[in-house]
């Protein structure tokens, strides 16, 4: 199994060397230059990342990193995985691709079918990967995308291992990539059209109001809830906060290492290997280099272990309490 790591402009050439030494086989990243931001703003991102520190913002830096990755015989994929683009954005997107192909990128990850068709037309030899945010939830979806000559399917975060097994069994001959570390949102990316940059926190993690009301049809208006109802609602809110990984709740259970590396699926790597998964994705765009180092090291230890059972994976994670909580688990 290969390890694919998300990178961004915080990464240095020496960091690439260390990641390769630790076990990284592939890298993926986005790009959004000033030419894009000046015309469309960062909220209409090329790659579903709105912050400059979650991607590359100039050609010189990304070329230097691509060259460094290639110097180790490793591959790099560029990500253009927004759900939609407007017509006037396509020329700049295709300009990005022409330049990046000159730099030697090895593949492109997409969600939008229109963009995929244009890439197939202008860059027929460039391997295309279908993003996890495209929502490939079943075998029919895989068969649909195979019509476009794609090489790899990145399966969505919320599929179960048994569902993954069935999809791969029904559609052999493709590469399959699964999320394994970091950024396991409580909600499904394929149906999320929100921006993480409009407010201080994503909408899915915004604090709820402390004053609760209920609608009473008999009165035709809202009324304050009772103290007992308030306690029940607060309990439900706290459970929701843990479910969607709000720092104030989940960090109660976290070690220092956990704050670098949060959501993971280490204990399911053996089953994913049996299912036929080729690549494990560390969704680390925007995270600090130290976080990437820890994630790659953990995943590589499990991949290399002759007996990667749950006990071993918990020892690699180093915090059985947070594992037992289950709220930070991929494939839970």
C-alpha cells in the first residue's frame, strides 16, 4: 500500500526529504494564484481550500517542490476538486494545467465532469483521479466514471469497510484510494457546498445559541423550554460537539501528539489492504509539517507490521482512551 500526503506552501524541500524517508510515496496539493483570487476571490477556490496556507500560491514555489519530489522518484498530483466552476474560470484552470504539465505533474484529481472532459481532450495522457468529494458511494458510480478513462477512485470518507470491499470487488482494474488520517468531517463532502472562510469556524462547527426555544402550534409562536428540556438539549448538543470534533470537547481526551494528529483509521488498514485498496490518503493540506511527519510515521508502522491488529494500532496511536471514545475514528 502507498501513502499519499497532502502538502501546501508551508512545506520546505527538507520536509519533503523527511516525509519520503518516513514512508511517503505520493503527494497531492492545490494551487490558487493571485490571478484567480483577484478575479474570483478565495471563497470560489480551485480546490476546496480557501486559505493561502492550505495550497500553493505561486508557480516558482510549486515547481521547486515538484522537482524535489521527483528527485526521490515519487509522484505528485494536482487537485482541482471544486464541485462547480463557472464558464469564465475554465481558461485559467486550463492554463494552470498546461503550466503544471510542463512541470511534470503526474496526475490530476477532479470532481467536476465538465472539467474532467476538458482535461481528457487537452491532456489525454494525464492520469485523472476522481475526488472523494465526487460521491462515489457504489459500484454504479464507479462504472459511470470509468467511461471517462479515469485511473483512480478516491472513495468518500463515510463509506464502511464492507462497502469499500463490495465496490472494489465489483470493479477491478482501477486504483482505489481511501482516507486514513486527518480531516474526517462529521458531514459528507460530496453534499457540502459551504465555505470554511465566511465565519470564524465552519458552519458545521458554529456554537449553538444557549437560549433554546420550541415552537408551540397551539400558541402560534415560540416559547422557552422547561429546565428538564434544557438539560436534555444541552446533553444532545455536547454529544454533537464531540461527534463533529469540536476542540473544546475532544481535546479533553487528547495527548499532545493527538493535537497534531486527530482523526485516524489505523486499525482498519489491514482490512483495507484485504479489500484491495492501493493508496492511503493523509488529508494534511493546511496542517503543520510536524503533523504530516507523525501521520506518515504512524501509517508506515502499521503498513509494515506483520500483525497490525487493533492492539498494535492503538499502541502506535498512543492514546487508547481516545480510541475507545470512537469519535475520532475513520471507519468506526
